[in-house]
């Protein structure tokens, strides 16, 4: 990400009457951007998105943790609680939308706009520049490129929060094994059932089992761990496996 994006985002956030910070329900704290939150002069609302791809247990944890913050649990994909969000921002004037790449910002804007004009894609970092979009209920929506703070550009974090496409990761196996470790701790039954693997194995062995079951092989029958890792991470990004 170029430093120019910070300049653009800063100007938008400072001028906004309301700032919607879109977070990933799977990692709401990791996807917060403290640097931009400190720049907000108006009202800040945390929009915790993708609630359709997390478990009820995870939602309960989010509600307890964010009980002292102003937040809305939404699914921009299936319009869950969009009306509640509209009620909070109607007639507010300028509403800025910020967040990590691939948190669902553009889809959310389409739900909030009068014409659904924000382009969307599952490819991380799809939005390239500032967009001004006429919203419903007398608001002007200001979209920004997906922002990845410079200090947070480690591969594991970016891979887990969908901040970078799995195929572009240098070491997708490291990210995938970290993800599998999380599932071993939080939802081993769901992950094991989805892939048909033994969750009592260590995370790396589970990754190899997945590659074997998917027939992702190199020459001499060796398992292609990179392809297996990318496959797991793509499932994760698309919400096919849930914590």
C-alpha cells in the first residue's frame, strides 16, 4: 500500500460526520485500525460484518467484548441488520467507510446506497481509489481503498484476515497451519467434518492429509502443501469453514 492512501483516508475520515469501520466477525480486534480511529472527529460505529460465517458461540463472545462500544452486527451479503445500521446513519450527511481489504466494504456500501454503484470482488484490495456514492436516507457514502497498516503487514495476519489473496502469499502453508491450529482449539468437529480429517493430528499433518484427499500431488507422489494450503485458505476466505 502506498503512503498516499493514508493521506486520502485521513482527509476522508476527518471530514466525515460518521465513520463506519468495517470489521471481520472472525477477527474483529485484529481488523481494527487504531491509527484511523484516532483521526475520527465525528461519530465512530463499528460494523462487525460477515456474521453469517461465524458460529453463535463466536457472536456471543463478540457481544460480550464489545458491549461498551457502539457497534452493529451485520452480514452485508444477506442484508442482516442493514436496516438497523441505516437507522443509525440516516440524515447524518457524510458517512465514510473504512476497513481492511476484503472485509466486505463495497458490498456493504451497495446495500446502503440508492443505486448499488460500488464495484465488488472477492479479490483482496479490489477497490483502488476514493469513491463518492449517493446513499439512502440523505447520506453521502465515502469509500476508501482497503487499508493495510504498514506495521501489520506480516503474512500470517494478512492471510488470516483475508488482507491478501492466498495465491499471493509467500508461505501459505504457515498461514494455513496457523488457521488449522485455531480450528483445533475452537471448532475441531466442524473442520474435521468438512475435510474428513483426523483432528487429533498436528496442524501440519492435517494440512498434508487435506492435500492427499484432494489429490494435490507433485512428482513422485509428494503432497503439494502449497496448493493444499491455498485451497484451505480460499475456503476460509469464502466462509466455507467457520470458527
